């Protein structure tokens, strides 16, 4: 009798599903412009490009690795204490970010220390743990966290570019507009970030008609 060999099909490490997890939060499912999450930090830290970039790196790191560790431990975390366990994971990663930033760039640490600490309660990070990491494998969870962190960071940096350029005439501390440029003080105020975010949300919903129907 002929033996039939069953070939096992292995999923690619970075296939179509993984690409979708990474790319969707950048545009069509952006955590800020579509889900309207993490808006507070977008208002608070985007007056300059460099602090926004540091905040982006911090959130990407925490979001990706908290997703990874939560997924690795999801089968042994009792359901009754899952939120506490998730907070412990996030708080540990945030502490690593704080101590690293304090060691390598103390001035930026002093400027962002309060907001870095608030990553612990960032609804983007907590939301991905509950919505994705608790029900999916580690690699996909890591990619999901990476995508959402980058999607969040893109908005922060773009908002910061507009605010610093037109509010101070500089980008990342380098003079861009002529020395005689009359700085628009409104752009360095948190209200300016709200206006710029509103424009991004309007553009996002205009190009994606499915987002307009919220009934």
C-alpha cells in the first residue's frame, strides 16, 4: 500500500497577515486619527520634533514588547488578574525606558519624564493587549504592537513638524525659516495640536468613506 505523505504548510514569518497588522495602523486604522486614542500626549509633547521623536521610540518599544510578553504569558495569566498583570508588564518596560533616557539624555528626560510615565495608562497600549495580544500568538502580537506604536508616532512627529516649523521657524532645533520670520505663538500652544489633529482626522475620514458612517 502506497504511503501518502502529508506536507506541513508553514506560515511565512512575514506574510500577508503580518504585513496587514503592520501597515493598517499607519493609515486605515491609525490609533489617533481613526480610533481617537492617545490624543493627550499628542497635545502635550508635540511642540518640538525631538521630544516627539523620543516619545515615539518609547511608545513603539513599550507597545511592541508589552504585546509580545503578554502573548507569551496569556495562557498562564488568570483571567481575574489579567489587567494587573498587563499593567505590571507595561510598568516594567516604561521603567526601562525612563532609566535609559535618564542615563543617555537627561535634559530630554526632565522634559518628558511625566509623559513617559503616563505611557503606563496609555489607552493604545492597554487596548492592544486586551484586543489582540491576549488572543494571538507572540510574533503576530509583536507586529501588531509595532504597527500601532509606529502609527501613533507618525502622527506625533507630523504634528510636531508643523508646530515647530511655524511656531519657532526651526526643525529639530535647526533654523529653517529666515531669521526675520515672525513666529506664530499660537502654534506652540496645545490648542494648535488640537486643530492640526482635527485636520488629519478630517482628511482620514474623507478618504475612507467607511469611517464617515458612525451610526
